[in-house]
C-alpha cells in the first residue's frame, strides 16, 4: 500500500503573464509588418501600372506629325470628368503665365483665349484655399492640366494649349522650388509677362483697389472694361502716390520680378513685356510659335483705362516728378505708348 502522505504530485509550471503578453506583442508586430508589406507591394503595383498605362498612351499617341525634339513638352491628358474621344491623341502644351497684378495679364489672356485651340483658365490661385499649402497647389495644378478644370475659357476636348495665369504673390514665390520641380517634371512652359513702367502699374493698382469699394460703374466693380465710356469713368479717379516710399516701393517690385526670372530660369520660357505687346503685335506671333499653335489673328474687347500722360492720373504729380527725377526710374515719368 502506498501512503497518501508519500505521494508526490507533479504540476505543470504556470506561464508567466509577462511572457504571454510578449508573445502577443510579437505576433501583432509580425502581423503588422506583413500587412504593410502587402499594401506596399499593391501600391507599387498600382503606381507601376498607372505609369505603364501613361507611357503606353504616349507611345500609342506619338505620330509622325509631332516633332520628336518637342515631345517632352507635349502632354496627353486623360481627364476623369469626360472623354476626349477623337482628340485623345491630340498632344497638349501645358503653360502658365507668371505675372503681377495690373501688368496686362488679363488683356493678354483674352488674346490667348481668342485662339480656337487655347484654354487659359484665369487667375485660379486668387482663391487662398488653393494655395494654402503645396498639396493644395499640386492638386489644383493636376486638375487644370488634366483638363478637369472648367471655366468659361475651357475648350478642353481638342485644346492644343492649356494653362492659366499665376500672380507672383499667390504662393508662387513661397513654394518656388516645388513648383519648379513640378513644371520641369510635367513639361510646363512658362510665359513671363511683366510691365516695364512700374509707376504706371502702381497707378493702376491703386485705382483698381479704390474701385473695389467705390464701385464707380453704377455700383459695380470692374477690373477690366469693354467700352471707352467705362474706361473714362474709372480713369477720373486720381490716386495719391506715397512719394516718401516711392523709390523703395519700385525697388521691391523690381526685385520680385528679378527673383521670379531667376527662380524659373531653368524652365522652357519666354519673357514678354506689356509695352512691347502694345507697340508690336508681331510679338503675339512669337507667343503662338512658343506654344506650337497654328497662327491666328488674336483679338480682345478690353479697353485700356489709363491713357495718355501719367501727370493726368495722379493727384500729387509734382511730388512724384521731383522724387524720381535724377534716379534710374526717371524714365517712368515720360514713358508712354501710342495705344
């Protein structure tokens, strides 16, 4: 017989709670790594597929009619909001007009849009939300250049050139490095449009700013007009120029222009000045050549507001004349053009 007191009971050792938690943690980490690797592979696959589709589309659409040296500057949009149908293989030149307010960009854009093959979509970054950060800027640019941006100027289906105008103070200079990379990656052509006579630009800026509140045309503000009567009404307002800060203000405007030219010097670009376009309309043929467009006569209904001598368009002409005389900006006092 066995004595119950002599019986030895052998029990399995208890598992440590810490050990169990560690095993669960290791399992969770391994599962997470596996899931991430699968997602990454799927993302890479989709990206590669999209890239191959775009490349295939480009190869499919390249024709003998396209100058191979110009191929990097042509784009074949694939819009999500409509089908280009028979125009799928029509290459599109992407462009942007880089300018400053009251430098003739509105008038210039109406000239471009009078061409049957051009869609220039206005000052899209005047809306702050679209330029609040680089992600918003890229999203907006993609929509415009993919023909998914609709304005009264849109001729999307068979456009040969698509773009918009971008003012220097609308996020462009702040994000110039990222924008330059985007332009060069997508083959965006840049049209610089500036005004030589920065004093005239200043008068126009001040007058336009005043009219935003005064609304001289029957209670309506208009930045651009289409009749001489409207132009005469708006030109009656004569702003006062701050002669104390005038030279410094002109220097700052000049500096911004030079910086923009420098920042985007590595793009495919053309430099235009408002005064040259006014005096010599053959400059518009240069623009059409630059965008690879068939030549057309470009027209605009816009009427110039401030015509004639600058002395007629500011209240303190004598102060301004005295301030700029003998400086490198003296030529602004007399510079004028026929139209």
